[in-house]
C-alpha cells in the first residue's frame, strides 16, 4: 500500500489548498498501486474494472496537468 505526504497550504480565506502536482502524483500512484495489487492478488475484483478505473485516474491527472500548463502559459496583461 502506498504512503503519500501531501502539504496543505492555507489560503487567505482559511481554505486549505493542495498543490496540483501533488494531486496528480497521488492519482497516478493510486492507479499504479491498484494495477500492481491486482497483479499480486491483493484486490479481488474484475481485472478490466481495475484497469479501467486506473485509466480514469490517469486521465484525470493528465487533464489537471494540461489545465495547469494552460493556466501558467497565459501571459500577464
């Protein structure tokens, strides 16, 4: 099982934020962990379902990366 440390950053309004790169790393590590756990028999679920769910986590991580890149690439006015 994976262990992940994620920093929480307080915003001015008291909301806690998580850096996007930590979120995407977590999603990708979960996807890999599920796939590896399936391979060694730790997860008793349909292989296709686990593979599909892992794929969805990876796609979400990719989308977050794309949106962050697009946001960071917008020039200041």
